[in-house]
C-alpha cells in the first residue's frame, strides 16, 4: 500500500507538468498568431487610408474637370496654344531633350 501512495503523486505531477506545458505552447502560438493578425490589420489600414486619399484626389479632379482652368491645363499638356499667343522655346532645354532622346534611342 505504501507503494501506491508514492506512485500516485508522481503520476499526478507528470500529468500536471504535461498539461501546463501544453497550455504554454498553445498560448504561445495564440499570441504569435494574434501578433501577426494585428500587423496585417495595421498594414491593411494603411492601404485603406492611402486609397481613401487617392479617391478624394480623383473626386477633386473630377469636380475640377468642368472648369476652364482644367481644360486649359489639358490642352497645354497636349501642346495646344491660344490664338495669337507667342510661344517661347528654350533652345538649351530643347538641345538637352534632344540629347536625352538620342541617348535613349542608342541604348535600345
């Protein structure tokens, strides 16, 4: 009978140790997964904020597209000029642009 009393506490201690170890491993994995999910949420929130800003900019551009200033800007980008407007050409800049174009063509 003495022997049974000694083996029971050792067996009980082993079961408690295994349970605590298992709990620690599960908790560690849970904490790690939670940390990953929080980082992912943070990254997604940054993306959402960036896209919201882009949407606001595009909506503003749409609103401005009806204005005369916007139409003039687009026309200038396409190389259009007003009637009787005097055009000034910077020869140095034109020469630089031509050299850059030649360099690009030669590299291809």
